């Protein structure tokens, strides 16, 4: 491989790495949206009443993510939004399970 081809390849790899870093460093728009949608779905399924601990934790984590977002702490905001989504989905599953049990009983 010629030195100019090696240089072009190195520049291309550096560019790809830079794009990856920029994507990770940006505001976690998708993660925040996912968390909000999961909480809305859990709320609609009655999770606030049927799985209150998990639902409350999900909403608390989302509030923390929003606060971190305002401070431009995108890493913390992303992590907390992902955790909020996970807890909201757990609350949704618990709520759905409880609803099925009530319907069967």
C-alpha cells in the first residue's frame, strides 16, 4: 500500500471515529423520547395504581434525566433515560400481569 493510500485510509478511519464520538456526545433525544413513551404507555395501562413503586421510580429517573439534560450532562441524561424506560416497561408488564390475574380471578 502506498503512503498516500495509507494516509487516506487513516483519515477515513479517524473521520468514522469522530462521527461515532459526536453521535455519542449529542443530546439523547431518542432515549428521552423512548422513556417518555414508555411512561405514557405504563400510565395508560394503570401502572401508577398497579405497580406504583416501579412507576414512581421510572418517573423519578425521567425527571433526573431531564435535569441532567438541562445541565448538558448528556451521558447522565442518556443513562437515566434508559433506566427510566426500563423501569417503565417493568411497571407496564407488572400492571398487565396484575390486570390479567384480576380478570382471571
